[in-house]
């Protein structure tokens, strides 16, 4: 029996950050290299990537990085991986071009060029496995599933997918190929679970296109469309509707400009009118009913961009009376409060809001019935529900049991679990490092729980800085405590608290100097403890306290 292991460095019990490892004997195959955007409590963090420690330690065994599609949750961590693991990267033509955009923006790897274009007919023979691909339907063209062919059977990774019988060219699933893979024998299926908790039929892209067409066609003023930059099927539908009703399209985000220009160059987006796209500076040349403004915001997040438009802080657009804001993305549950606040700001600015999910159920991920169809086509021996929160993985497991899979053949794993194939199934044998790695600016991984905790304290209770000068040799205070605060109290109304706080610091330092021993760390700690206790008694707040003790000789 071959030595086969399956591990997830991300993408299980969470949304995004997809990165899965299949080991066959001595070879490591990396499936996707995704990131996720930070949660609300991860203050100041730009993106979150998987822990790459295991791949770096075993980089000589990595045979390749195989990408399913061009969204950030599948390709966003690629620059950080290839900066350490110089393995070849495989993907469809559009996926590779979008991956190159991510790599080009990272100075440490912008010269990397070990990219290989594949299609659904490609088979790549490695020493321990044969890698092949199959077409899937998602919200971006040329999405692919991946097959790792082993002597024990196929290991299939679906990537993000759904079934849509009305899907256009470049978005269509190859059902025949799926059936063929199932006949060959599937050992394990790693399958998308992001929409598993729903059994409702999602709208086909044909129906979504009709809805976008109707909304843009009936609007009397400007239409501001909020979409995710990499959702190319939605962007194509907006372009089609704009062209039909004689409107020009303005792209307001850097991300969408890059992605759309790449897709147009590769003929994955078509323009009915070669003059359809105009620059933001040219908007004044057209009447309001001749414009569609496509907003994707920073890193493809359009909601924050809409907020800036509503309060007059956007670079190009300010929402005004008569504007229709059309949200064609499906915000996550965590963003529902943000969306509600944004809608309120838009109405206050004079605009109106329409959300596509008010009338249609829209998703780029398979619902429960789609997942069962995938199971029936592939007939896997073992199932690994992936790509979703725990509730989604558990729902997927229940759906699998409905179509006849035994519970003991379904594995809901945690990040870092090492699942090893034995004669009677996969067995959990230890774990590898799989914590979140947070990227903040140019720094990788230096933002941890302690830094985030301090940022949270600063955001909630502010900072209290006290400076005092002492003579260590003579054990006396040379310059008494001076206090500065930010985000703690309104200084003009709290002078008494600040004055009393300075006196507490003076007393604390005098008490410490009266001792026989002296240590700078102990002195600062004593000051911090005394002033923290005083401030909490007075205000019931716990600001971050920064004591600065200087010495005069």
C-alpha cells in the first residue's frame, strides 16, 4: 500500500485560506494557495495566510502547487509560498495570469516565472502520482477541479464549484469527465462545503443576468454597482446590461481595473461596445442616465467603498439624489451589520439601494443537492468536507449520509490534522503547525495575539503615557511625572484625574526608590500597576499604560 497523507493548512472550519496537502510516498502536492481577509477583531491586519512552516521544512519534496481558480482564497498566498518554496505552479490560462498579478505586486518574488498552463485535457506524470483536471462552474472562468491519481485510487479536490445547467462557455462543468473519474475509482473526495447548509435552489446565472438587465434598464439616474472584483461572471453581466441600454461603465477600483483588463486581453470578458469603458475623469461628459459605476473597493471589498461614496470621501464618486446603488455580491454573515449601516448612509445621501439577494438566492458554491449530485457522480470511498465553517462541514457530512455514505468514512478535520491512509480508512496521526499567519504591511507573522490584544485595548480605552525623570544614584525624582493621553479621556474636562494620576506616579516612584534594590523593569511595572488601579477606580476603564522612566546622572 502506498503511503498517503491528507492535510489541511487552511480552509476547514473557516471561510477562505484554502490550502490542502496530499502526500503520496515522498511527494508533496499542494492544492490551492489561498488567503482570507481579516475578521473585525484583527485590527490593522491586511490579510491572513496559512502557516507555511511544514511546506518550508519539506520544500524539496514539493512537486508542484496546483490552483483551481483565480480568486484570492485560492491564489492569494502564492507569493508567500514561492518566496520560500520554489515549486512549479500549475493552473488554467486565466488563473495563471491572475496569479502573476499577485506575484508581480510582491517585490521578493516578482521575477518568479515557473508557471505552467494546463487545461482539462492535461495529465502530468510525477514519480508517485498523475495529476489531471476537470472543468467546474464557479463565478470566474476556467475554474478547475484537481485529480491526484494514485495506485490506491483518485484523490479529488473540487475547488469552489456549483452546478448550473445554463452556465456560459468558460463556466461549464464537464459532467462526462466527472462520471469518468467516478468510474476510475475515487479513494477520497475533498469537496466544497461553503453553501452546504442550504438545500434551496440557487438562481442560474441566466436568471441573475436577467435581473441585472432589468434593474439597470429601469434606473433613471446613475447606477452604482457593488461587486467583488474577481467575480467575472457578474462583471460580464453588468457590462452586457450597460451596453444594451447605452450606458458607459466606470471602473473605480485598482483591483478591478487590473483583473478586468487581464480578462479582456485573454478574451474571457467580451465588450459589445469597444468604447464601453471610460475613465472616472470623463464621467462629467455624460448624463447620469448614461453611466454605470462599478465599485469593487480595496482588495475587491465593495461595501467600504460605498460607505466612502455616501459620506463624500471617495476619490471619484459622491452619492447624490437619484443614484441607485445595486449590490450584486452576497455579503458574509459577519458583514450584515456593516451592510445595514452602509445602506442607511446611502439613503441619507439621497440614493436608494437594491440588493440582488432580495429577489434571488445567489451563490457561487454548491447547495446541498449539488453536493449530493457530486457524491453520486464520483462515488468516493471517503469524504473530507472542506471550505466552510464547522456547521457547513457538518451539514455536508449529513448530506453524504443521506446518499449512503457511512459516518465512519466521513472526516471533519481540523487545520493541521495529519490523516494517514490505512487498510480500513484514514486515521488521525498527529498534527503539523497550522495557525493563522497575519500580514501587516511588509511584516509577515510578527502580529500575534499579544499585538492584537494591545490594538484592541488602544481602540477601546486609548493610551495613557506618563514620563518621569529620576536620579538612580541619589534615589530621588529629578523631574516629576508628566501625563499625556490619546483616546482615553477628554483632557479639558479631566484635568483633575490627570493631575491626581501624576501624583500617584510620583508616589509610586518614591516608594520604589526607598527600597534597597533597584531594577528598571520592576520600577516600570510598579508604576504601571499603581496607575492602572487608580485609573480603573476613577473611570472604570483600562487604557494601555506606557511608563517612560528616564535617568539623569
